[in-house]
């Protein structure tokens, strides 16, 4: 209800493709009295995704402000399919979309609602943006362009002098008596200095240390980038290595904090 004016567009239909949050979103929609406005497809193979996109007038993509996306594939697919994207002015979206040319970029929820109304009321403009989005995506998101951009990055990196890399574990800064590297060690190593709360908990010597570090981990649980089940989060590591006691504990702490 916050991103659509049901009085202006009474026959609106939301098609939600994907299954990770389906039950949660479906329950929320029903609780708000708009369950009939939604169609949930569940998981669909990528090969059939284009069949759904063909039925879309616009591609609603209101991501949270501090999301971690940098090169969103689904946004590329939508644009290449000629579906007009409507997004917030986050860093990634602004890089992808030329406002009022290949899509609509808005500042807030009010602007989002108005953008959808404008697309509903102006079919010709929507068709123009659709054609522009498709043309721009096909030109920009090609293997040739991708290859050229990666080559630029590699050439830039090769200019730097080689340096010797050593794990913190091997330097004895976590546990000097450790003989084997655990999966929790790998997780901590991947975080670098951002893993302070987990490392403090890992090395806790007293009950007070455990309580203090747990509070810090609970604080992290409220940050969206730490809540994801993928992208190298503690939940991601725990899903692959469920027997690691530290990963199990950290994942449990963060999830229970959000209940």
C-alpha cells in the first residue's frame, strides 16, 4: 500500500517471481487486505523468466537504501526485455538507469507512487522508456563490453607491486596454539577488520567478554547487509558448515535478535 495508489489504479496486479520470501510476503499482503492483488510464482528457472517479464508493464524494484548490490543481473534482464524499471536513487540503480530515459529513479515512497501513476496514465511515454531501456541494455551489457571493462581492471591491478599475504591465523594473532584452521577461522579471515565483534567473541576468556561481544553481534544483526543468507555472511557460512560451533552460535545470536 505504501508504493501504490489503489484508488488511482484499482486493477493493479503484482507478480512476485522467486520463492525465498514468498510465504512472508503473501502473509503480509493478506493481512493488509490486498492479497488478491498478488500472484506468487514461486521459484522459476532463469530460462522461463523472460516469459513473465513479457507480461509486465513496469518492473518495480524498490530496494532498501543500504543494499549491497553493485551489478544487478535481474535489473539488466528486465531492461533488456523492455520492461521499464522504477527504482529508488541508490548508488547502483543510478549507475544503471538514466532517469526519465531508460527508467524512473525516485527519491522517496511518495515519488515512487507517483512514478507508477505516471506510467499507468501515459502509455506512449511508457513505450518510449521501454524501447530506450531495451536498446541501452543490449548495447551496454554485452560480453564484449564486459571483457573490455575487466581488462581495464586487470591492467590497473597489474601496475601494483606484488605483496606477500599471510593469514592472521598463521601469525598467531588469534590462537597461537591452534594446529588446524576451522571454518570459523576462514569466516573471520574474510572479514578482516570488520569482524571485530565475532573475533572478540571467538577469543573471549571470561563470561563478561562473552556477554560484551554477544551484544555487539546483536547490534550487527539489525544492519541489512548482515542479515542476508548469502554473500559470505555468517548465515551463508553456517549453511555450508553446520558442524562449526562458532558459526552456529553467531548465526543463532543474530537470528534470535531479530525475532
